[in-house]
C-alpha cells in the first residue's frame, strides 16, 4: 500500500467531518467560499467513510450509542 505524502510539506492533514450515522450522502464544496471547489455529492453506498476527490476532506459516519 502506498502512503499518500503531500508534495508540499506545509500542507495540513485533510479535514475530517463527522456526519449522522443515518446519512446516505454528503455534499462538499471545499469550504472557504469562492476559494473552495464546485459542489459535489458523495453516496456512502454501505460504507462508513467517503473522501472528497477535490479537497480530500473525509466524511465519517458517527456511531451513536
């Protein structure tokens, strides 16, 4: 397995966003207003984690106890 290393050492770890366990999908616009990216939608399709292809944000379903 290859480790994803940032090409720029000043880059930070991608943001992790917790969503409700019942969520079927999420939308991402990269945040930062006009400095973000086009809005994209991702379906969990039975997974508990999805990653944005533009900004690498990670959306994780939060398990409620």
